């Protein structure tokens, strides 16, 4: 049985994919449909908006980090009990790391057998839009571009010229003409749009996008195109093996291990699949606000990515939490920290020549630099063993950071960087007792043993603490 599904793509970034995808999700949801959003590639921010618009958690589909099997299983399982799946592409439709196109959004659309709707920024062109669309339709046969939505259309005369040219020369329908609208502009900063958790009027912006899409796009025709997809669903209730191959021990499943998760405006970059994998491995998750909370009684701690440099003063002000986390880590509490989490565990964050005190588990300081220090996919090999990964393990992930560490980090690092930058272009992953702090972001679908091993480590710490107390 196939599921209605469609990919929203564009010739290049900043064409309006996210805003239009968000509006489409909200409009289809308003019609009473159950919409499952996905984002192609490593991304936390766009999915936060798509989740809110669709009312269902946005999944990630990453051809670099995931195997083909994992891509298919994650997609089909995520679509269970949904009426339509909507995939937001990344970058340009055909952009890929290599010349053969493997891993591009078009490659993913063909793999999953879903049609593509192309978003074209029509600003300052008319008939030339048809040449562009024609090139995209014919560039890689089988990609299945089934329709076009024009963005930033200036008015009725502009719209008529665009539609006439595209439908005459390209043989595919124009599904809508979206006018320029300052209300729909998503705020941006150094690594992309502002996350939903930080936006003061997120619900209003989503509602505005929904209204604009309802008025200017043929929603019913979009749904009809989605129904031409040949993507197959998975058997009801079946968990894909990517979530079961790394399951924790029966003992830890019964023990209901508690793992704390820092979650707030400073730390919001968590893949939902990672959190679900921890829960499937037996963990009870407790969310902690790094601005206001104290450290609860936990068996482990997960500190994800985010923007600690923007909220350094607030993090510094909660000295009790910083002190408690450092003390617990010194006592062997398992702590897994990614990027922002690494910065938080350092002695300080330096921004604009101002030093903000952090947890101080590591002596290094994280200095904010004007340009990216690491940006893109990473491949690391575990050198020295550490509490979370065995020596020799190869991990695929990604990084995006404007900070660099000061001090001699090589003495306590565990990863050899095979691709990417990490801490210094050669190494990454600082270790202290049961703490691992790294610039690398991983996804549970690429490392299925990670969640189970984390939960088992947390259980071992709990048992050790109880025995010591006795």
C-alpha cells in the first residue's frame, strides 16, 4: 500500500522552501489531514517549524548519515497512520557532494518514489522561469517534478506571464503564485533561521503562512499529486530494526533509568529519533531548564546543541546548576554532550572579549569567532576507547560551530577526525571519566547502539552509586 507523499524542493536555498512547506503543512492539517513532515539532511531548526505547523514530529532523512535501509525504514515507519507525508528538501534539488548526484534531494525523491513540487523564486524574471524549470525537469530523468509553486510574484501581470511560459514549455502545472509578503519572512542569523522555541510569535507566523498558502496555492491539486507517489508504507505497529538493533539490556529496560536532558532556548538541538531511541532503550527522560532549574536525581545527562553563546549570561547566572553538573560528572555521572554541551562543560565561553563562566569540567575555554570553525558532515574514528564507544568505531555525523577551544586538548581527546574539523582539524571528543563532549552531532539512526549503550552505562553508574553508599 502506498502513502500520499511529496517533496518540496527548489533550484537553490533561500527560495522559500521552509515557509511554503510550513504553510502547506498547516493548510493540509486545517483540512483535517494527518500530516507527517520530514526534512532532508542534518537540520534541527526547520524541523521545529514543520513540527509545529503539521502537529506531528518532523523526522530527518539524511543520505550521508543513514544507510539506504535506514532511510526507507525511517520514512515508511514515520508515515504509519498518516494521510500525507511532506519532505522539505535541502539546498538545491540536485546539489550533492559528488558529481554523480548520490545523496541529493532528487536522489532521495527517486529512492522513496515520491513526486517533487519545485519552488521557484520568481523575483525579477518572467519567461526565463520556464527555461529554468525545463532544465530541472529534464536534468535527471525519473526525478518526477510534477508541479511548480512560484514565490515572490509581483502581481497579476507577472503571474500570467510566468504561468503561461511554464505550462507551455515545461508541460507541468503551476500550482500557485505566492506574492512577496514581509509577514512571512523568517528571522535569520549566523546558522540559519531562528528556532521556533526562540520566536515570540511562532503561532502567528505559522497562521499567516497557512492563510497565504490557502489563498494562493491549489491545495487539493497538491494532495492529488501526493497521491501519485509509489512510496510504500510499513506494516502497522512494526518498529524498524534501526530502533531495535541497539536495544539496552533487559536489566536496564526493567530499571527505568532516568536521563536528564537540558532543554531550553540555549539547548534545543535534539533529534526526536535520539530521544525516542533512549526511551525505547528503557530511559525515562527528565527535561531541565539550564536557566532556572537545579540538577534533579538522574542516572545520566544529555546536553545537546544550541546557542549557549547567545544566552551565556543566563547560563552563568545559574551557578548552582553549573556546579552540580560538574560535581556529578566528577563523581562519574554519564554525560553525553554535543557542541553547545561541549561549550557548557568548558571553563568559560568568551564572546566579544567578555568571559562567561561555565561548568568548568574541562579547563579549555570556548571562544566565539566571526566565521565558522566547523561546518558540514563529519566522519570520526574512535581512537582510545571511551565510556560510550569502543575503539575502532567509525561514526558519521555533522558539525556547525563558530567556537574554537583554547588550551591543549589533544591529551584527552578520543576521536580521530577523518572528515570535518572537530576541535582542531585532527581530533574531537574530550573525555573525563564517564563524560564525552564533542563537536560532532550524531543521529541514532546512524549509530543504533548509542542509545542502548548510554542507558546501560547510566544503569551501571546507578548500581555503583548504590553499592558505594551501602
